[in-house]
C-alpha cells in the first residue's frame, strides 16, 4: 500500500513557553525509550462536506496543535541530558513534527474487523524518528487522507513524556481547540509538569521485592508473533463477570479469562509458574495524591505469580481476585519502594527493566478502559476506531472499549502464530 507524504513541518507553540530542563522521574526512565504509535480512524463524513475541502483541514489542525503545545510544552522539546548525564526533556519550544499524507487504500480495508497492528501500519500512518539517544523529537503526528475520503491520524509521542492518561489529556485539549473552544474550555484542568513529587527518598531504600523491574526480567529473546483483535460482546462480558465475585472489575474478569486461555494455548505445564504483569495508576494511591492532571509516567507495575494449575483448575473468580489483590497492594509505601529500587539500580549502573520481551509463560495486560479514546473529535465527528499501530512483543494485550458502548469491548492480543488457533477456540469456546 502506497503512502505519499505531501507536507512535513515542525509546529512550534503559538506563544512563548518555559525554557528549561525538565527533570524525569525514575518511573519515566523505567519505560521503553520509544515513541508510542497510535492510530485514530475517521470515516468520510455522511453526507460529505461541500467540495470536501474543509474535512480535516490541515491548517485548522496545525493551528490547534500550536495552541495545545503552549500548555503541553514538553512535547515541543527534545530529549536531552543534564550535567550529570541523566536523561531529561529539554523544553526548547522547537516544535512537534506534523505531516500530511495521502494513501491509496480505504479505511475499511485496514480498520474493519480484521485490523492487525503491525510495523507496516506504523510505517504508513505514524512518522518515524530515532527515539533512543538525545536529541530526539518528543512528539510526531501525521494526517493521512485515504482513497475512500476518510482520514487516519497517527500519533507518536515519546513514552518518557507521559503515560496513557497524559496522552489522552493532550488529545482532548488539541481536539477541543480545533473545534473552536477557548483554552479554558478545551483544557479546564491544565497539565501539571513538576515530576519532583516522585523523587526518591534520601537515602533510598526498597521495602519490597520488585522482580518486574529487575534487569533480568523482560530481556528474553524475540519470538515471531501476530496480533489479533478479539471482540467481547456485552453478553460474553456479563457471563465472565457472573463467574467471578460480585463487583469484579471488567479488567479483572477479562484478564483472568485471557490468562487462562493463554496458559491452555501455550500448553504450559500445570506444576510450572506463570506470571501476569499488571499496571496500576498511582495518581490517587500516593499520600498525598498526585495532582489528577499530572503529566508524566504515573504507572507502577507489579507481577502476579501463580501456578499454571491454579489458573486452569480454580474458578475464574479465584484468578480475578488474585489480580484484584495485586492491584490493591500498590499503595504509597509500595510506590515509594519502587522509586527507591530504581534509584538503587541506577546507582549500580543497572538498566532496570529496559527490555519488553517476556518469557513465554507470562502475560502483560494493559487497560485503556475508561480512557477518553473516542472523545478525539476535531470538529468532524469522533473516530470510529482507535488502537495501537504496532505491538512490541508476544504475550502483550490491550483491553479497550469500542466506539459504541453497546458493541462491548475489544482485546488486542499478540501471540505466537502456532498457538493462535487453540487460543481462539478456548477464548470463545468455554
């Protein structure tokens, strides 16, 4: 499929912004040093706009981006280093990359029920730039006009700048400004940029074990994998929840089911161990809590270790409760211990958890449930489909909502191709 970039420019903030070196916390430095690639698909308007000239006007979107970068000024900077050699964001106001392209494919070709995140999707719709070594761009965007009249917005924001909560906060602001809202209405709660609230204690001391951040974890060998999108209807979701303790979260019920299906598909031995990597948003877990609009990485990970035989033989509610207890365990003391553990690892010269490749026995499930993914309306309607453009390792899953609540939710799951048929049989056949 051919994509032609017709315009590429740097968009600087429309007003003067702070010029400083923004300190990055240990949680920022513990994420992969890559740009996170997402795609937003917008079908052609019906009825079409007269002449079609105004639909996704690049000038309008570019002007709104310049305004949004005033508030979210780290995205207009570059990855840099401080005097001690520690990574930071150099807030220079140089700008974010903004590209306009056209493609010879249709939206339904790519973003229907057969959507598959892949390096090819990323190549087509998300700009690429080096991400590991300073200086590098912090944010890149591409508007691609399709043969069918629809549009794809591809976003690549460097992971050290923020987590998913921060990313969607930025997108909501950008789209609101594009619709003509005033800044206070588009962004009623401005982003909070001071990350020193996550400084380690002095002296740092880890009070818990943190194997998920160990230099030995997530450094396995790459394995071929394919990614599929699995629909979970409201009926199937209700059935899964009915087999769990009342009040179980959607994430808990779906992840328990996914974990069980993964163990079956991979043929894991019942007496062996399997581990689930779970993320927890810590904004409300710290004491005092972080500001709700904290713009940075405020996610802590934990590992849930269980015997495969228990995942398979115990009731689904047992597995879901095990997951719930792990997430509830992440409190202020645990978070401070993680931050200090990462500090001690850095003092030893270790690169804690820099890889992304899990052992074949393990699973990593990220929840985007509750995220305002489908609020990204630039003025021509909400997106029909939002998803990662590429997955980065087997055993990784995203749980997301659909554009319409009545359509249930979706699970994007990356798995070795030889296990796919068995996984799908178990996933829908229980």
